[in-house]
C-alpha cells in the first residue's frame, strides 16, 4: 500500500510539473538571463595567456565546430584570430563579452575566416557602446574586406542608432577600420600589436593560391601561443613556434577527405569531386602538424580548423591516427568551446570545455 501511495504522489507531482511547465520554464529563464547578462570570463581568469575556441571548424558543416575563430586573452586584453560563422555567438555563450574585443587579426581572406566579421563588429559596437570602429589587422587586402563589410552594414548601422539612440549605438563606433601590415619575408616576422605586455608578431605561411596568408605568435607574461592559420606543411611555423608553450595548428585528415572524394566521384557530383580532390594540397595533415610541434619543442598541440567534419563516433580516433608516433607532448582535438589556460605564474597548460 505504501508503495502505491508513493507512486501516486510521484505521478501527481509529474502531472503538476507538466501542467506548470511554462511557468517553471519562465522562472528558470529569468534566473539564467540575469546570470548571462553579467557573465564575464575575462574577470574570472588568472593573469596569463588564454585561448578560447569560438570556432574550431571549416566550411564543412559540423554541429560541434563553427567557422574558424580564436579568442586570445592576455591579462585583460581580448583579441580574435579570424571571425568565421557563429564565432561571435559562441563568444557570448562562453561568457566572453564581445564589446571588449580590442581587434581582429586575420590570417587570410578565405570566406570561412571572414564571414562572421559583420556580426562581430555589430555586436562589439552596441555591446559596449564603443565609440571607435573595430580594428581589423591583416596583410595587404584587408582594406578591401573591411570596405566591403562597412558598405554592406551601413544601412544596418543607421537603423540601430535611430532605434536605440546615440548613447547605445554611437555612430562613430560602427563598422571596422583596416590596419594593414607588410607581409614578412619567409623566416622572419613583423610585430603587429604591442600593448600592456602583449606582443603579437605575424609570419608568412603557404596557403597558395590563397595569398597573402600568415600565422601569429602571442607572447605575454612569459607564456607563448602560436597560431598557424591555414597552411600546407611549412617549416616557418616550426621556426616561429620554437620554444613556445602551445601550438594551435589547423589540420586536414587526407584519408577522410579521400573518402568524400570517392563518394562524390561515385555519385557524379563533379564540383564536389574537384573540391575534395584539391583541398588537401594546401593544408597540413594531423601527423604533419604533430611533426611541426615536435620540431619546435612546444609543450602541447591543439588542433583547430578541423577538416572534414567529425560527425560519427570513432572519426576523432581516425583523425588522430599516427599522431602519437610523431609527437609525444599533449594533444587536444578542439571543438567549439575548447579552452586552454596558460597562467603566468606557472608553466602549466590547463585544458577545459566552456560549452
């Protein structure tokens, strides 16, 4: 009898919860909204150098990996490397305030690395009532990218100022400003940012025919992170990453892309067959990137710009096949929200997931 009474009470509670589900959801939503409004990852971090993957993927659709986007946090400074689709929204989900983005550094001008720039600039502008445009740094050509986005978003900017007022959407803060630097010769680098103890240098990589193309090295508080950008296997990455703590390197699994090529060929998808045939020749394989990590002596290797999509169980293992033989340091395969923390007070690298 007691068991029946308990069961009845459980059923009644479940019915009541179902009946009031809308009200309960609103209560939870209200509490979550308040928490999200004040979320600020930057204020919670120890002084040091930190990397948050706001986009770990490529043009291939992947529910766990958006377009290429890296947030670099040095002390209280926030820079982005590239701005692919979904990056700005992922920043907000991770508690990274878009209004605090100091600049975006572009590696090259392929669409998947720039197609989130318009949304990012808009959110950064109104998110903190910024009174100056978003600086976008890159080699020659960045001015054309910025000009195009500014033109496309000009009407939108006017609407937002008219609707929300000049205090929230100051007209002078809308859009972006291009900051062009000279492409460094192979084997050299050029300083593109130096503020509050953070030094950023750019170096050339090989993503032909997508040229110019660069990677970046970030040094702050005795810690260092190198981002390859998109490139085929390139000794210059190893040179620039020498002695760094963390190498963030793009990677394409040729055997997996080969399967896609076979499928496209078998189904007479001529365009896809051509694309999947071509893309391996200007990217680095996971094993090649592991060799670069070993040659440069970095403490850890973080893969991003993952090609192709790893949407089935077991594909991550296939992607990493042979990596352990090429590099004996820590290896992490990123997804959106992957976070690497390099506190300035130690030589540790702590990996976690924010999403």
